[in-house]
C-alpha cells in the first residue's frame, strides 16, 4: 500500500511550475493587499522607534552610542523615510 507522500511524489505535473523569482509577483488575489499591510507595518514600527528615541534622556542616548543631534535628525524624519 502506498503512502500519501509516495503517491503525491509519483504524480506527474501537467502544467509547468511557476517560478517565484523574476516576473512573478505573488498570488493574484490578495498579493497587493499583503504588500500594503507589510508597508504599513514597517511605517508603524519606524514611527514607534522614533517616538521611543524622542523619549530617551542623555544617559540612555550615551548607552546606545548616539548623540542628541543624531537622534534629533532621526526623529524629525517622516515615517515613510528609512
């Protein structure tokens, strides 16, 4: 008696496999939505990080090896800029 993995492994594919690299953009339905959600998550993380940096005092900034001028430049960036 064949197991499911043996049966599935022995089947022949009638249609060619799609390549994930190159021109393939992902699943047709919901692919764009997933990209938008990922971008929004990155933007939210940046905004949260910059908010936390703005709340740090000079001792904490020294601990992470940054000066106030570097942090001030970072916290004034828009959320969509890396």
